[in-house]
């Protein structure tokens, strides 16, 4: 990092201290940070997930205005909204999407390509290891229970039951204007303190939240921020309204690094230029 770059970035770092590691040196279970370099890397991982789009180690891998914690609330310490609590206990896990067993690191890197609309950081890179260290630390002391069905930990966002329900986009619009637009804007583009929910700087159409049932489930436990009281029908209508707007298109090869930096992807050495879209 050049000195000039470091200086430009410093005020952002200072301003963001309170939301950064939040002075927490204990995981939710009360575990203290391990001593030495490992503890520092765990702290770095938390800073990266809260400042993903600006952090000098991760910003180059991000293609939108979101941070991991835009969806994984409270640094992943939220019990339902994209929780990272006990997540590490479920990996390696079977992934039906990739048709592979994937590691926690692979799972993290997938969110870079889809939810962050960015480039897949190389496996073993500082960013990837620091985030994996932080998420694993949140599971310290919990028993391992590998997930043979899906790459999801035991506290993943609970899926709402949508049986017999139909989404109504028009009703979703009215609700959005009433309950969400104050923060995310009528145009959905957000502002400095609130992330965009559609448009070019939002998650792409390969992301989990681009699927209406997944977004409805997440909204049910996460939004409106600090006032999560939507009914399932309201969450469904708003989700359908949000996802009726344009967002970047996901095309797998465009999100993989160059062949020399790719390493292994899903267990095969796949050329980034020949990778099939999945
Ligand atoms: C636009 C929203 C969004 C953003 C931004 C995002 N994710 Fe995710 N992520 C999700 C959703 C949705 C899931 C599915 C998990 C669930 O339903 O609880 C998920 C799943 C995960 C999982 C697996 C959780 C589990 O229960 O096994 C990990 C790990 C993860 N994300 C890491 C990250 C990291 C690291 C970043 C930042 C580089 C990130 N995510 C950015 C939405 C997002
Ligand atoms: C008080 C302001 C506020 C209100 C009201 C609010 N949000 Fe949010 N929303 C946020 C913030 C801030 C985040 C990012 C979370 C963080 O950084 O802690 C967020 C994150 C999100 C995200 C995931 C990240 C992204 O931008 O894609 C979605 C989707 C979302 N909100 C939708 C909604 C919907 C739908 C409503 C109305 C039902 C709503 N929000 C109401 C402030 C708000």
C-alpha cells in the first residue's frame, strides 16, 4: 500500500471504528480472542466483513456498495439474519449448487461473487483466511455437525412458509414506500448510511437474496432495521417488489480470477474462460 493510499483511507478507518470490531474481544459465547497473531487475524476478519467495500484488503474484490454485514447483521452475531453463530460447525458441507463438497472458505468466496457482485478472492488469500478465522472463532467451543444437505449452518435464516400465498408487487410497492423508503430511498439506491436494494450497486441476480422466497425469509427477521414486524405476506410482497427491479446479471466466468490466480475451483482446475455458468 502506498503512503498516500494509506492516508486517504485512514479517516474512513477511524470514523468506522465503532462499527468495526466494536471493541468486542469476546465471541457471543464469551470466548476471548486467542493470543498473538491469530487473535489479530480474527479481528482483521471482523473489520473486513464490516467494511468490505472500502477495506484496502477486500475492496478490489467487491463490485457493489454492500458489506458482508449489510446482510449478515451485527457482524454475523445476529441470531437469525444471516447469522454466523455456529456456522463453522457445519463445514465442509455438500453444496447442491456446486455439486461439490465445499469448505467454509469456498462458501465465503461465493458470497464475494454473488452477493458482493465481485471477483472471487483466491483461496488462501489474506482476506479469505481472515474472514474464515473470524467466522470459525464465533463457533469456538461448539460441536461440529457437518451438513450433508446444504452449505448452511444451524442458525441460517429460517425459511418462511409461503404455502398458498401469492406475491402482490403493487401491494409490495405501497409497503416499501411506507416502511423502507425512508432509509433505502424511493429509488432503492440507498445513501451513505443505507445500502442500495436494487440497481447497479446492489447484489446480482445470482445472489441468494435475488430469489423472492429467500429475500422474504431474510426480511422477516431483519427489516425494517430494529423494528422487524412484517407479516409473512408483507415480507413476500415487498420481496417481490424489490426483486422486480433491475440488478447486475451474474455470469460465473466474469467473477472468477485469471487462470494463474484461480487455483482450484470446486475441486477441478477450471479455466476461468471456459467455466460453465452455474
Ligand atoms: C446481499 C446480502 C449478502 C451479502 C452482502 C453477503 N451475504 Fe453471505 N449470505 C447471504 C445469504 C442470504 C446467505 C444464505 C444464508 C442464510 O439464509 O442465512 C448467505 C450465506 C453465507 C454464508 C453461509 C452461512 C451458513 O449458515 O452456512 C457465509 C459463510 C457467508 N454468507 C459469508 C459472507 C461473507 C464473508 C460476505 C462478504 C464478503 C457475505 N456473505 C456477503 C447474503 C449475503
Ligand atoms: C432505519 C433504516 C432502515 C429501514 C427503515 C429499513 N432498512 Fe433495510 N437496511 C438498513 C441498513 C442500515 C442496512 C444494512 C445493515 C447494516 O449495515 O447493519 C439494511 C439492509 C437491508 C438489505 C440487505 C442489503 C441490501 O441493501 O440489499 C435489504 C434487502 C433491506 N435492508 C431491505 C429493507 C426493506 C425491504 C425494508 C422495509 C421493510 C427496510 N430495509 C427498512 C436500514 C434500514
